[in-house]
C-alpha cells in the first residue's frame, strides 16, 4: 500500500484481502470474456485490463444508495455493485437490452455513446442536491471522452454554483449558438480563430461578473471572455478555473492584465 499525506486510509487486514480478491476476480472475468470475444462467442468486449484497482477501489468507497454511471468497460464497478457477470456478457453477446436493473444495483447500464454517461451522472447528482440527499453519484470516462460535447456540458458546473449562491447565470457561447442580439469577440487559438458571444441584455452596466471555466491553458478564450464582459458594460470580478496548466501562459497572461485568478488543481500541460 502507498500512503498519501492528504488522504489517510484505515483498512483492516481482512479488507485488504477482500479488495485484492475482488481485483483478481475482475481480472479473471476480463480474461475470460476477452477469450470468448476472440472465439466469436461475444460480439464485442471492452477490456478493463489495468483498471482493476481504480474501479474496485472507487466502487468500494460508495455507500449503498450512491449511484454509479459507467462507460462500457467498468466491469469492476459493476462487479462491486453486485451485477452478475453473465448479465454483463449478455450485453456484449447481443441478447440483452441492458443486462441488469440499474435501480437494484445502483449502477447504470453501460453507455456505449462516448461521454453520454457524464450528463446522466451530473443530472442525478443535481437531483440529489435539490432533494437535499446525502447520496453521491460517480461517473467514469476515459481521455477520449473529454473531447465530447456531453462531457463538456456536464462540466458546466457554473450553473450549480449560480443556483446555490442565488446569483444570475450568464452563458458565453460559441458563434451562432445564442438566439437573440449578441456582442461578439474574435480571438486567436493555437489551431486557428474562434468567436464567443453573449446576449446584449445579459450584463448590466458596471455589473461584476465572475468567470468560471474548467481549464486555463494559453488564455485566449479567457481573455476574450473578459473583453466580451467589458464591451457589454460589465466588470470582471475574477476568474475561477478547475485546472491551471501552469507551464502554459494563460494564467500569467490574465494576471498581467490585472485580473484575479484562482484554480483548484495545477499541473503541467506538457
């Protein structure tokens, strides 16, 4: 076991043995299903090889009523939520329309559409918040899914912050996505040019606007957002990002122009 100074883990010897046994079982399931797919017994099989610890560990941390939203290879999560492995194989053999009852196992059906499960998970979590429930939702997705619209839409967490703080929510969108009259700003990207827009009646004169985004890299979009707010008559109160790619110039660019920035996570972009 690797200890982490910020995340203590207090498990018994029996629990360690249990988790190891479950990881080995999931590996064996994956090996058997892979062999069946190569023999033509399964039409498809998405391997979970190498992901056993992440899947079994995260599912082990869930409470009974928490809900998991997997992609199509979280066999370890389904296993930990009590799904019969034969039900998983039925999906990949094409003889089942879903495999198992999501409500019974608190584990949603596999999602073949890349990234779609993120919207499902976020929607469920927002429902839990509105119901004032302590239940949690966990969503799984791979690197490729981060380029999908469904995943990015799920990351529009500014709406949740707006709701909780009882503050207006203003969308800055790509060109031709808003229905009414807009202000527009063109800006340069590494791979070309782009345009973002905001409704002309969204921002009142001298209104302070907090810009919330998932990531700051080169800073082109963020700088354009600031210009858009200012030509609309507002003032930029600051920027909040989930991720700051600190070896790219975006964050320093904003600070050099006098804007306040905060980020939750920092790591290099190269």
